[in-house]
C-alpha cells in the first residue's frame, strides 16, 4: 500500500470513469472479458460511432438523423453514484489500515465520501502532508 502514489491512484480513478455501465451484469460477457477489455470494447464502439456520425454528416444528413444515430449507438459509462460507492470501499480500506497503524500514508483520502462533497478526483497540489495523509479526513476540498 505504501507503494501507491496519489498520482497513480488519480490515474486509476480517471480510468475508472471509462468502465461501461452494467459491466458485470451480463453472464455472457462476465467470464469472457476482463474489465480492461470491456473498457476497450466500449472505447472502440464509441470511436466507430464517431466515424459513423462523421460519415453521416459528410453525406449531408440533418441534425435529427445524426441525433438518432448518436442515441442508438451511445454506450453509457458508470454513474457518479457508482463511482462514489466503489470509492467509499477504497477509502474505507485506507482508513482501516491507517487506524490500525499498518500504513504511514493513505493515498485514498483524495476520494470524496459523498455525492454532495464530490467535486473532482484530482489530487491536491503539492506533496503529501507531514502526517502521511493526502488530505483531510473528509477528502480533499
């Protein structure tokens, strides 16, 4: 845990936004693809959608037809609520290890504990505090 830096955690949290909605719901895909492959498939589908929209625009289609294509091909990603639920688990693990004095530094303090307090997953500027925590007990504001 001491090897996890705030920037690495921030990168992982940024990548987590790309997880497709319902990523674990399909029994057909659950054993077939890992999470990274599901993200890559969703990214590829999104890139193909952009190409289809560009081709449709090039042939002179109207805004209504383009909107229909966009709505039909759109793949939802995880919601803010799901992001925060998963983040709370990470944060709780970090707090438990901190409270048990098993770690000197808790990088998970950058995760906001509630939707109301959620503004960004960006790490605070500067180095971690001398106390070993990346922010306050309630997260970085």
